[in-house]
C-alpha cells in the first residue's frame, strides 16, 4: 500500500477542489449560454410572428381600403368580416383589430403639407406648438430649400449659408422627399421637429384641407380660428353632423364650397400604421400609399418603414 505524506494529501485535496470548481464554473457558464440561446430563439420567434402578423393585417387593411368607399372622414368597408368593423376613420384614431393589433389611417388632407413649400398655415402651426421659434427663418428657409433658384428670401437660406456653416450639403432645389429632411434646414431643431411632425405631411394637398380628418392642432392652424370656434366645429365633426355652410363661414370666415379647392374632401393619399404588441410594441409598419393605379398595382407605395 502506498502511503502519502501530509503535504501530498493536502495537494491532492486542493487539486480535487480546484478541478471541481472548474467543472462547476463550466457547468454554470454552459447553463447560462443555453438559457441565452433559448431566450434569443424565443425573441426571434416572437419577432417573426409579430412581423408576419403585422404584414398580414396590413394587406387585409389595404384590401379593405381599396374595395371600400371613401367618405369625408372615413372609409366605408364593403365586407366587415375582413377586420371586424364596417368603417375605418381617417383621422388617425387607433382601431383594435384584436387585443395585440391596432391600425391607424390618416387622410393627408387633414394635415399641413410641406412638399411644395410652406405658407401661413405652417407658420401658425409653429407658433401654436412652440411660440419661441423664429417662424420667419423656418418658413423662408424651407421655401428656399425646395425652390429651383438661388435667390435668398429675407430670412431664408440658400447654398452659401450651408457652406458657410460647414454643412456637407446644399438645398435640394426640388420638392421635399421625406419629412426628416426638415432637420437639415436652417432654423429647424430636433425639439421643434418632434412637436410639428404629427401635424404635417410629405404628401401634396390634392383637394384642399379636410377639417373632418384633422387633429385639433392642425384644424386651428389651418383655419386660423379661436379655441371656442374649433370646439364647435369638432363637436359637429365628431358626431358626424353636416356643418351648415353659413355656420362654417361664421366660425372660420371661409366657405366650404366655392374655393379653389372644396373643403371636407379627403385626399387619395393615406398614411397607415399597423402596430403589433399587447403589453409592449413588438413590430410596427408605417406606410404612405396613394390610391392611384400604377402599371403593376391598383395603388402606389410612397414610403415604407417597419421594425
């Protein structure tokens, strides 16, 4: 029988403890790694389900829009079994398709357009949401950005201004292509952009302003009316009651009919949002569509963002 002295026995015990510790650490690390892989796989599965469901609902919503009837403030759905309701409001009000899916549709005539440049309505909007901003600088600079010449408006900015402050770009000299482009323009801050974004659109106004699909802020900015008058108009709109022309004129100083464009007419451009998620938002689709046929489809997609 081989006998170990005390030092050898102690070393053997330490070695055993050391090896056991390594095995435990490796086991714990492996267990953590497996759990992380399982979590990642579950997250990917959840994301894939959210994406597939959101796209499916978007396609169904688009079919309902294309086969429905466009009214002043809503789309009358031809088949209520498609989404579970018989009309779709066009004022960006969320509709629940089910507990974890909501859809929003916004008629762009209910917003203030910036595509071709901006005017007094946009200036009033800026004043309404941020009274400290220099509206003259912002509006003149936006109009300088989209016009085709190099003539600087009194408070605007052309190529020399942007070069002078070291910017690696010059004005587009063409219609605006995306809303975020505003952040490149003189006078626009990120804080102001966030405040005005819900009320402006990149789509051109095609048939005038539509109070029936406008938010209270956009309505006040476009119509230049008091809060009291806005509440009266909103009361009629929310109840779906036709507003008498004389009442509308008394409240706004404008005629519903007889302008270059009639009011209360919806655009054929829509901003659509589909959001998936019950307790948290897992997947969202934001798209801008035009209800105009193309060579390959009965509609056109002008922008598409998802994630």
